[in-house]
C-alpha cells in the first residue's frame, strides 16, 4: 500500500479563517493576524459550524490496495474518485493481496493461494478463448489490487476520521486513513486535531456494543449512556432558541 498527497489547498489555514471571518467582516484579513489570534480563532472554528471546512481540498493517490477496500472508500459520497478500469485492463498479472488473518496461518494460506491461482487461471483462459475482458473480470478475487485517486474536502475527512480510524474498521482502511492523516498533518500541522477518531474527538465510543466487548482502547468512562438519556430528557421537555451576538470576531 502506498498513499501520496498529490495536491492540496495552499495556505489553507488563512483561507479557513478568512471564510469564517467573512460572516462577520469583509475587511479584517486573517493573513495579518498575530499567531495568537489565528490560534484563538482556529480553536473556536473547531467547535462551530463546519461549512467553511469544505473550501479546503486534498487529493490522494492510493496504490496497491484491494478492491474490497476501494468498494468501501467510494461509499463516501462527498468524495471524488478516478480508479483503474478493470473493464478494459487485462488484470491477469495484477497482484492479489492476502489478508494477514489468513496469510499468518499456513492451513488457511494454502487454501487461499489455491483459490486465487485457480481464479486467475480461469480469468486468463476466458480472455484467451475470446471472452471480453469486461465480462471475464467477474471471476477475479475481490482482493485484486488496484489504484485510485480520491479527493476529499477537510469536512469530509473530519467525518471519515471519526469512524475510519476506529479499531472496528477493517485493518486496510485503518492503515490507509492513518497514512492520509499523517500526510495532511505534515503539510497542515493544525489539521491533525480536525482528523481524530470518534472516542478522542467526543470522549465517547461510536460503537458501544463493540467497544465494551472487543476494543482495546475502550474504558468505562467512554460509556455515556446515562449522559445521553439525561440530555434527551432535558431536550424533549422544553424548547430554547439561541440569540447569538458577534463578539471579538466570533459568534457567541
């Protein structure tokens, strides 16, 4: 697996601050703010409406991953994708990735390798005797490797991170997303705190039934059932409407 950050929005932090500040002022340029003021507004921005985050884009080239993974990746509907076309590319020499849970057990690996070999033999034979590539591909293993270009904005990455970094996610997806996060953070160090797993971001478990029984990160304080029940009781017993006011460049 190889992940490359091909392109990204330049000077993204100033852009984010400018977009957020535009709601209150068109004349105060964040490029001229002090580091302390920029940091203050960045922290405020993390806890408010995230529409401004959609202006910052990242394009990744992801290679040597399985089609099982890319099938999951492209379900993120707010991304843009360009993938190697198995419909027209002869894939008989394309590697097939064996999952560690199988590769590390010889008795399983032998069955896997035999099945893959037969599938690839049959695929090549079908093409050689006249089957269209686009139809022969139906017999290929789901773990055939591929490459894909993917573009996400910061808001989408933020939402993906909360669940796709979670230990409940299939290992290949975790590995790819950890690398995506690392690459983004290298270019935009401030973005690391925008890209956190759910339990770190919210102090609660996204999948409590899984967390309580299997997750090695889980601990009792991540169970916020009683907090949610109390919040629901209070919320549905009344109605309140906020009256925000701009103070110091922030809506309070």
